């Protein structure tokens, strides 16, 4: 599979928002940032995100052939079978990282996240609650990180998860209409980048001012990368 095709399939320009999700989730759990847990969880979450994007395109191949023929599978750049194989392989690798580097609680949360990703990818086109499923996928990243930090259901984690969930439901609801309006994909890309600002606000609330500022940098980085690799 050509590297350019893989980057487009994985929407890798959005990865900074996954990294800030992990940092925020861990910080809300402990009011500190346990970097020894954050690094492997960020790797696993990145693999799960890219896997989810691969599987999204693979499951949507027929729909994309009609509505988004420029996507890699209908454009003939790669087969759906190979994308399925790569997606599930990355998902397995992510769970292996959690099992080896972090431990059972984070692995269990990671399995839940993987299940939510697959459920969303399989059903989102005809599922009226798909925006809620998308929100749960991102919220689950918080809980994977919080589980790795040792306090999965700390009150700040719950409050932060609700805040993030509401933002993601709004974002996903708008994104469902992006093929009907040529202006929407750019807006959706900015809203995706804005996930890092949501994380930054959470970090600011628990006193991590420097890392909150870094989330603004992640927002800018995502927007910059989206100019090279589309975020939707």
C-alpha cells in the first residue's frame, strides 16, 4: 500500500487530537500527568484511531463509490480486503501494547474502545445514534488513559468525559452532512482540531497551564497537517 494512500486512509493529520485526549484523560484521573503511562497509551490510542479510520473506509466502500469516489478504495488505490486486514492488525497491535505496557484495567478499557470503534464503523451510515457512538469512542480514550493512571472513574474524569462527549456529538452531527455542502468538510476539519482545545480547557481546569498551552499547539498542528492530509 503506498504511503500516501495509508496516510489518507488513516486521517493521520488528526492524531494530535488523540494525543491530547490521552494526556487530558490521565491528568483528570490523578491531577498529575503520569508520563510512563501516557506514552504507551498514546501509541495504542493512535493505532486504534488509525485502525478505526481504515475500517471506516473499508466498511463504507460501496457508499464511497457513489458519494466520495475520490477516496482511496473506490479510486482503485487499494483493495477493501487489504484495508480490512491492515485495520484489524493495527487494532490487535494496540491491544497488545496495552496488555504488555500498561496492564489489565487499561486493556479492558481498550477492548471496549475497540468494540465501540467497530460498532460505529459497521453501523454509522444508517444509525440515528451514530453521533453518540462517535462521542463514546473519544470518551473511551479518556477512560483508557485514566485506567492506566489508576483512577478510571475519578469525578474529574466523569465530568471531563461528559464535556468531551457533548462536543463530539455536535461535531459528528455536523459531519454527517458534509457530503451535502462543499463548505462543511473544512468546518468539520476545524472542529476535529478543536478537540485539542477541549482537552486544553480540561487541563487548564486542573491546573496544568503549560500542557494546556501545548494543546493550543496541537490544535494548530492538526490544522497544518490537514492541509497535507485531509482530516475527513
